[in-house]
């Protein structure tokens, strides 16, 4: 069994990753900025990283400054990799997004830059499609208006549990470079996803598909964020909605 550090271990993906690796018998450390945490550290300042990485075999890098569109992700990853090099060069696995090299969206460009840092270090990058939770948050936000506006694009939502399972496989048998992309089991139209969410919460409001100008939305329309050739066999959107996820 390995000693594994999970960054972003309290986040949407990091939590199931840490839980799964622990269940598999690995010795898992979750990196957190919260005072009193067993492995407290700050990727942005670098504080606590040397202690958190001491004796670690593998790092699963799930942390991302999503609230600020990745503003600190590049600096934080540099600090992590510098500390990893000082700790004996454990393998680092980074979670990215399908299409970051084809969609001119600011957050995606940051992800692509971070991929470059991981490659230079000799780590592994896994690109995944949009999480069920991400699509759900978009539907919830849109449902606050009388008319529910939905992007007129296809989506390939995936369960965080399925992504966690793939990351666990890579942690057990790491291979440097870019792993095969990982997508959800089905490609669906975003307006249909929003309609299914409204049905799940008992709403009959109208969904209006919208198309936005610009190169980024055109790339989404062209399916640059999809990977139909690499579908997971895991949880479908309908199964996700059938759980507790849609409760207000």
C-alpha cells in the first residue's frame, strides 16, 4: 500500500478520491488550509507542503481555485511540484478537463498551463468531462429565473466516483504522461438535462436554448469538450438525479 497525498481533499472530487484510496488500504493524507488539520498546508504560499509531502509515494492533485477561475492554480502547482522535488520526487497525478487545448476559455487556458508544469515534472494528467455536480449547479442557477436559459450544446456528464476510480487506478500503477481521456457514459443535450432537473423538482417552467457569440462557445458547440470514444460505464445523469442531489 502507498502513502498518498490528496490536494483539494475536501472538494467535490478530492473527497471521494481520498475516501476511495483509504478504503483500498492506502495511507492517505488530505492537504487542507484549515487550522488544526492533520496535514495543514497552503499551495499558494507553500506553507506546510514539505511536512505534508514527507514520505509520500504519490500525489493526486485535485485542488483548484474554481471560485476565482483558477487564479492561483499555476502558482499553487509550482509550489507543490517544487516541494515534491525536495521530498524525493513522488509521482504527481493531475486532474484536468477534456478540451482545454481546444477551447479558448480563460479557466481552461490555466488548466492547460498547469498540464505543462505536470508534464515537465514527469507526472500524469487525466482529463475528464464535466462532473454531474457541475451540470446540476448550472441547472439550479438557471432555474432561479422565470425562463430557464440553457446553453445549446451537448454535454457528457460524469460521476465523481467514476473519476475517483480512474485516479485510484493511476495511483496504484502510475504512468507518466497524459492518460486516456475519461468521459461520462452518455452525450446529452444541455437543454434536455435542464428539463430533467426541472421535472425532478416538480417545476414546469420553460427551457430556452441559447447560443452565445465567441470562439469559446463555438468550440463547445463543435464538441471540443466531449470524448465519446472514451465513455465510462458508470453512473448516468438519470441515476444521479434519482438520488439525493436535487433536493433543495
